[in-house]
């Protein structure tokens, strides 16, 4: 039985290619008791950048974590750090494009944690075409698969589970890039616009069932994806700063945030630039 009575069956086939990779110290339990309340969270895309920053901050808040990412070595190192500092984190190696693995892996994670309170989908890639006169379908396809379809593959069964439980929180990391179709990277803009719309649709379904859905729209962050940014980045922040903004928004059960908050006003202006002017811009 999970937090707030959430339960998902742990029966079915085990995911042999997504094992528990690095366990916490023996004897430490992820389960909540009346004397030691704990939340249980899942972060998808947790090995680096914003996902890793969120994991490190959540680990110090009486939270048991399941961390999912493609890189085994980075996951092991992150879990080792969290568990050495008194937290509780389990690692599961998984490529979000392997959609068929999701149901069994989700069942395993819920069984290992004893329930699930929140899920953060932080997996994402940015593969620009190489210039405004260039087109690259292969890169576009990869971004759609990771940034959008991967999110749907994970969040669809989670939404169903949380809806049945009447509780839970879903957080999706979208981007300011999804607010309008800019010329620099149409594929990335499309993947994030699709994710934003999908999260809004989930919110409209789930809010009435007691489930909070938070859409996060970061601007520029000092991560590997910054290398793919078009133009000169500005208002660049560390992922730790963005993680703090996201955790505050989760606590307040907000629906949408920009980080930094100034991006809300920047994007408000950009969204209202007339099309005949906007299409002449080069960013």
C-alpha cells in the first residue's frame, strides 16, 4: 500500500534489463511509518542536469526516490552520493524510447518503493538542424520520440494510476521553446509545444480527481543542452536554481511555471508579436 492509499499491482513479468542498479545501505527502508513519514517519487531523466539537481534536493526532504535514465554509470554515481548522505535512491537503467518496457518497469518501481506520490519527467534532448537553411528529419524524429512520445509512454499509465487513487502529482519539464514556432529549431519547438499541450490535457482530466499536473518551462540552463541553444543565451541559470523553483511550485501545487520567472513576461511579449513581424525574426 502506497502513500494516500495508492496501490499498483507488482505482479507480472519482471524487467530483467532494468534492474535495481545501486541499492541504499542495508537496513534503510523506503517505506513510510507514522514516526517516519516519507514521500515516494520517480524522476525520469535523472542522471544529469536538471533531473539530477532535483534528485539531490528531494533526497534531503524525507523522500524515497526511483531514478531512471539511460546512463548506468551516472545513475550509479548519483545514487551512491545520495545514499551516502542519508537519502534513499534506487537506479533503473532505461531508454525512454523503449516504450514497451514502461508498464513492467513502472510496476517494479512502485513495488520497490511501496507506492508513488509524484513523478517528474525530465528526459529531453535538443538536436538543432545546423542552421536556419538546414533540415534534419532524423534529429527531429529523435526529439519527438524522447521529448514527447517518451513522456506520453510514461505519464499515460501514471495518470491512470493517480486518477484511480485520487491523489498524486505529475511534473513535466517542457520549455519556453514550445511557446511559439521559432526558426532556429522547428523540431525541438514542436516537441516541447506538444508536451505542453499534452500536460495541459492531463491537467484538465486529472485536476477534478485530486491530481496536480505542473508544467515547467525553463529558459536557458547551464546543462549540455545549452550547447544547442540558438543565438546568444541570456538569463542563464544553474539547474540547481531551476530545481528550487520547481520544488516550491510543487509544494504550492501550481499548474505552470517559468524559470526564471522573467521568462513569463518575455514569452508573453513574444507570443503577441504579429506573425508578419515574427516570421522575419532570426532567433
